[in-house]
């Protein structure tokens, strides 16, 4: 097909990075994924592929796009801290500060209307 810039992959249950990468790949290429699914739905000679593509297309709606955007944002912050926590030489004090900063970021996201308004506006535009 050759439409996607990054390959879409499932995630491994044990790694936050896997979730962040899978979510970001889908989020950044949702238009291309949608186009590819539409092509499969129209051009495939395999009924199961057509059915699966149509089912997935029905799921890509405003709610899905908003949820994907929110999770992408959250997982990006978590993965950044997760990677830093695995660095050699990190102290307990540094780790605590990073975790506290992450907690503050997530709390601010939860309480801030601005982030959600921006996400919902983008989803309306792209959905």
C-alpha cells in the first residue's frame, strides 16, 4: 500500500513505550490509516478484509479521535519520565522529582479546560 510513513504496530503489555509508540503512530497518521481502510473496503476481493475495514471505519469517529488525542498526550508524558527513570545513575531524589512533575502535569491536564478545548477543537476539525 505504501501510504503510511510509520508502521502501525500493536503494543507489548509490559512496556509503556510500546503503548506510547503505537498510539503516536496511529494519532499522527489517522488520515492515512482512514484512507487505507477505505481503499481496502472498496478494492479488496476478500470479504473478511472488506468487513473488517468497514467495521474499523465505523469506529473512527469524534469520540475515538478525542480519546486517541488524550491518550497520546498522556502517554507521551509518561513515556518521557519512564525512559528517564531507567537511566543509569539516577538518584532516588531525582526520580521522586520526576514523578512529582509527572503527577503535576497529569493533574493540570485533568483540571485545565484549555487542553481539552484544544483537543476537542482539533477533533472536530479532523473528524
